[in-house]
C-alpha cells in the first residue's frame, strides 16, 4: 500500500500494516512523524512469544512480514549528469 505521509489516516494505516504484516510505502516524506520513532529504532518488546512495539499510544503486535519504506517528496527524475548533456 502506498500512502502520503500527510494523509489524515496515515497513523491508522501504519498501525494496520504493523499488525497484519503489510508493506507500507510512505510517500511525500519531508520529516519523520514522532509516532514512527519506535518503529525506526526497532524498540520492540517481547510479550510472551509475541513481538510488540509502541506506536503512538498503542502497543501493537508486530507481524513478521511488516515492512515500511519511505519515498521522499523530492526525487530527481534523472541523474544530474544526464540532465546536463
């Protein structure tokens, strides 16, 4: 799933991706949302046999297949060398 970071339901979609093991591509990223810090630092906790992480104010189980990718808001379409020729 691809979703702009400025989307009103961005945090809700991150929570669902973490719990259900989805791949989430955060687009138009200008800065890191504070709710993502624990995920990026991999501050996971073992609760019994489950791996959990605090996202915002919710403790979520982390699915093994969860992946998070960032796509910045500015990406040059062509390498500089090609644009100058």
